C-alpha cells in the first residue's frame, strides 16, 4: 500500500462515523468536545509512517494502549498482518470489537495491566514495531520499555509517544520527554544508535533495535528529577470526582475515567473546579451544582423577554453564594473553554450590573455550543433589553449565522465529500454564493454543491447524452437557482471537433495522444467563450464567485475566454494533467502562469493527484481577497 493510500484510508476513518469512532485527529479537536477518532496529530503520523516506509513497513506490531476508539490499532492493521494491543480498560476493547470487523489472527487484544510482567510474557516475541502509548509518567513508561522492548526483533522499530509535548509552557524536560532523553543517554548513545523524532504535537520518538544481543535493562532514575505529580482520588461530591494534585485540589465530572493534568491543557475536560483544600473544593462543588439550574432559569427568563426576573434570580444566587464568582473566575483560568463555567459566570455578572462582561462571557459560550438556541436568544435579549444595543444584537445574529455555516461546511466536506482537493479547504467555500462549472458531465458534483447549500449554480456541458443526464440530475436536486447550458466552451468562437469516447467523461476538444487506446468518434460543435455567454445573457457573472473547470485538456482555453468573467471569481478549482494525455493540453505551470499574469492574479492554494496519477485538481484563490476577512 502506498503512503498516499494509507493516509487516504486514515482520513476516511477519521471522518467516517463520529458516533462510533470519534471524529478527526488529535490536533483537530475542539475544546470541550475532545473525541478524536485517531489519537495522534495527523502531521506527526505522516512523518512517522514515512520513516517506517523507508525502513520497510512492519508486518507485526505490538501496541501498548488502545485509546478511546482504537484509531491507531486500525491504522496499523492497514499495513500489518498481525497487531497485538495491550489495554487495561476492558470496555474499550469490547467497544472496538463491537464496532469493527475482527480477524482472530490479525487483531489480538490482551486485557490487563501493561506493567504486569505476566502480560509481557504472554504477548509473543519478534515484533517489527513496538508502539508505547499507554501511560504518561516516567515510571510507567520506563517500566513498559523495560518489559516490551526486548520483544522487538533486531532491526525493528521501538516508538514512544511523547504526550508531554502537549504542554508548551513547560521549558524543561519532564515525564516522557525526560524518559526519552535518558534512553538516549544511558542506552542508545553507547551503542551508536540515534533517536529520531517525528512531529511535534504528541511527538513520536523512535529508534531501530540494535543487534548486539542485549535489548533492554533498567534505567537509572536521574538525580533530582521530579516528574508530574499523579492525581489522587479523594472522594465524590454530587456528580463530580475530587482529586488531590500536589498542592491543588481539582474536581471534574465523574464521567471521566481518570484525571491527568495534561487533559486540561488538551481541552479534554468539560468543566474543572479548583480550590486550596478538600473542604473548600467540596463546598465549591455543592455551590456550583445548586447554582447551575438557577442560573439556567435566569437565562430562560432573559430569553423570554423577562429581564427583571433574570436579574432577580442572578442577584439571589450571588447573595446566597458570595464566593462563587471568584471561584469560577479561577476555574475559568484553568478551563477557559468550559461552556458550563462561561454560562454561569456570564449570568452571575448580571447581578453586579456588569452587562458588558455578561455579554462577552455568554458570547464565548455561544461559540462553543452553536446549537444552544436558548443561550443565543438570551444573549440577543441582553443586547436589546439591558444594553439597548440593536446594532449589537443584529451583528451577533449575523456572526452566529456565519459560524453555523462555517461548521456545517466543515462537517459536510469532511464527512460526506471526497475525490476533489476543494473539499479539503471548506474555509474557501464560506463566502461562495454561486458556482459556475464548465465540463459538468453528468452532474457528479451537483449533489455536493446542493449539500454545501450554495444558492446559485450553473452547469455547462457539450456532450449531448451527458447533458441530458446532467439536466435530470439538476432536476433531482434543483430549484430555480440551478441552471444548465448545453455548450462547448473554449478560448474563442469557432467550429471545432469534439472527440467523443465510449466513456463520455473523456470527451475533449483535443485529440488523445498516440498510445492511449480509447475508441473515439468525432463530431463538429460550435465553441463559444464564457465571456460571450455572459454578454449574450446566458448568465450574470456577478452571481458566481467559484469557477469549477474540468474540460479534459481545454482548461487553459476556457480561462483565456473568460477574462471578464474572472473579474468576479474568487476561487478556481481546475483539472490539471501531470503528463500529456491530450495533444495540446497545458501542463499545470502554464495554467498557473496565466492566472498569475492577470491584472488581479490568482495564487495556487493546493493541488492533488486523483485516482489516475496522470491527472488531478488544482485550487487557486485570488491574491487580493475581496470576500475573506
């Protein structure tokens, strides 16, 4: 399997089914909604798999730590015949078995404590790759390294995931980072073996097993080293679990299986409360759980246009719980994405007549939960009733509408669409109000643009049979804003030969080069230009700002005949050929040069080969952006 196909399959997994598998990679998560399908940063994996590919992709893998949804086990099985995963949480193993097809020979799960030597003795020997990703302290991972590194064959790879890199504010090595340095110093350098590092976020540190007959021994703990203090459970209060973390006392919801302070930095915890003692923390949790439903009621009163009742409830909470606000301000400092804390603090601010503070905090809460309609209504009424700010309310609703569209575009592109580089850049679609496609064929993109809710669409296709199918496709998804034009488009008005293949998708105004065996017949067609179609009233160019061109080698001719139309375009998605398939077809650099030489030029944003490596798609956007901020 090629690296490109491997990453395509992993991207598909990352976006396949958020309910069963989570969504995205570690580095693409939103705070307060941390649920990656693959618990690694994508660029880190790209670097790591490239290095494995250079060494020879492993056929047998030993993984320590399954993770939430088993994304890395799934990744390893794309190229390895045999993957053994050790996981202490039986529920995670059961969930993976339930949601994935299992090969008894290829998918092996060992449930147990990875630090138990009996587990290490049971998993086998001679692995091509050891992937340590099950623990986060110096002691735990050093124990795993000592137990499992000897099970890797000479020449195999030993990899350690360094989650400590998720904490950029720490300027000194600690925990896994320090362990890796000690493995280098005590074990690898004396043997002349380099440690390599892939990526930055959740960096993967890896080396090749030396062939010296000795593969592992106990590390000497460095003098003066103090690792991250592990959290200790001290009890439960309400729906929260209380932890002692060094000098801090932290409470998080009981739904979390365990607590690691790094989780706060990664945005994995929905709400966290902090105090200086066990009793203070217990009292804070009790106050918070009493206050939340009352403050929810206050916001519902505000949304129902009863600001007086909302202020009364907020004042009552502030009076009965005088220390709550200061405690929540401190909690927000360690958990700044928490919608629960932002909502509570924003509503409490009404008690002190700090309406602008309330508006700012509730606005942040809306950003983290765009689906909370009551919160949005409450915030709008705050602007109208308490701030007498109609412009602010109007701006708020416009911003939220834009954010909702942004999220919808991202979700649709990532979950529903594939096969074109454009779908990898949903940001470029946010302000698209009309799409003009030349070479629409049978309407393969019509469903995509309908899902993306682009209001105005025009499809142009010269092939008669393909055009009939295109019209039917547009009627299926269409409305009055979807139109079709039966025409061949080029650089000038002229009579040309349309070369029609048995596969209508290969129809072109250019002949195939010698050596490409396709049955082709010829028919004469009238060629026009996009500029002439616009002048004749076939369409209004101001309605369109995305140009989509797939003209089987005539792409540059289409652009040359669209100089006036291009003045209204912001984004161009165009087919390109990496080797000449049609006589006279331009190479990508010719298209790029033409677009750069325009008075208002376009710059290449991305390009990507298709399933046929001879061709692909390129994405250009206007250098002087007229619509993006």
